[in-house]
C-alpha cells in the first residue's frame, strides 16, 4: 500500500486559496445602514466609504446636507462592527457601530468633537436597508 504526502507547493497553494476567499468575502459590499440620534436631531446614511448626513426641512422632506466619501472617511473595522472618523465643518465626527448584525442603542454612538475639544456623544438607532 502506497501513501502519498502533500508537498510544500500544494500546501502553500491551498493556504493562498483560503486567504483569497477570506479576503473576497471581507471586501464584499456591505449593506446600507441608516442611523439617527434620539428625536432625529442627527441623521445619516452609511454606504461603504460614504457617509451622508440628512436634515428635514419644514415640510418634512429629508435632504442630504453634507456627504463625505473616499479617503476623507477613515474606517477601522472590528470583529463584527466598525468605527468611522470624518471631519465636517471643522468638527471631528466618530461613528461607532459595535455589531452590524445586531444594532444596539447602548453600544452604537456618534461622537462629535469641536476644534476646541468639546465633545458631544449621541446614542444611535441604526437599521440595515
């Protein structure tokens, strides 16, 4: 009875294939996420590397008041969530979502820091669209 052994190139090829599949699934398009603070004071939509803030006018129509995308949005992915940092009108906005599969008003928040260092933190209510 003859036994075969795996060669080094076969093992390395298999590991490269696994790494490629993992990378492709990690870079898959994420769903659009809509978030708002209590009483709708701040409202925004997250689509991949684009964050669009909305504001309702007197007639109740929601309009995008500012949109930041691309390299202006720094994203730090975590195990099941993410943190996004962006600057709007000189204020640093940090969006933290702990788990994209289970949003939480306790763990998800928007933190806005002024250039003078004053910080306001708002709990977020988010949902996938």
